C-alpha cells in the first residue's frame, strides 16, 4: 500500500491508498515512525483504501494498541461502507469513532487534546487517592479471551485505581474493566491502562497487584467517577 504523511497544527495525517492486508506492514511501520518522530495524535484517511481483510484487522488492532501505549490518539475518516461493515463484524466499530471528512476528524481531535490537558491538570490538583474496597472484573482490551478475571480494588482516585489480584498484566497493557461503585453510579465499564506493578519486596501487603489508570474516558463517565470520589472525600473529613 502507499502512505502519504502530512501534518496540520501538530496532528499527523496518513493518507492511505491500496489494501490493508498481509502486505501492509508499512502501515505499522509508518505509525511507529510518526509516534517516535512526529506526533502522538494521528488521523488516518481511508478514502482510497480498497480492501481490508482479517489480517488487516489484526494490523489495525496492533496499530491502535501501539498508539495507546504511546499515550496518543488515533482517528479514522472517510471509511468505505464495505470496510465499516467488516469493522462492525469484528467489533472495531466500538473502538474507533468514524468521521466523515478530514475537517471533522481534526476538529474532534483538537477538542479532545484541549479537554485532556485541562482535565488532567484539574484532576491532579484536586483529587487524592482514597481507601476503597470494591470488586472489579477485567480482561485485555485486545485478545482472544472474552471472559473476565476478578480482583479487589484497594484504593481509588479520579485518575485510577489499585487492584489486588492473581492475574497481573504488563505495564502499558490496556484493559477493559468493570468497576462496581455502589450505590451510585453502579457498575461502570471503562478502559484502563496498567501503569505500575507492586513489588513483592517493597509492597508485600499489596502483592500481587497493579495500578490502573483510567484511559480515554468520555466526559460523562469521568464526571461520575469525580463525583463518587468527591462524595467519599467529603464523608472522610
């Protein structure tokens, strides 16, 4: 396939042409190069993509995971209808937000970048980690297993949680988690990312365990978590 790389206001756009299949390893390499040399925020133009097969789906999943591991963002636009149907079959329609054209994708990307910067600084200033006992279910965001592992939440902040469980994942792994915050807001299904793992020698009481960072939360879910933390902070004062 052919790939053209260009930039607009700090955001890199990849114009793709051809097939995303077993011969499209250049797609992975191009995204990796952009992440290391240009930008963590990438938009892919699918207007001239003729075909995506099941090998191509695996390549796209690898690319998505790589972008997340670099704390970046990736968006797609102008996806042909037959490709959208395949994405729907394999579940990628729940991962990517489709955009009609480049301007729409750029506008949404810029909005998310601005919102993310302000929210992260706001949360770091305002919220502390609180002791909190609750159950959690989790599994890799990308993987063949569909069943969830279980664990116990030890503490909680508006930025993330610490989980004690026998099943631990590597730093950078993105997990789909179900967190039980009772009575309100109840069970939330959110993406998290492993940011640290407990050391048996230094933290024997928290081993085996891992710190999970909330990842790519939409504004509504983030607000529910913020309100939950604020409520428990107020009760503890």
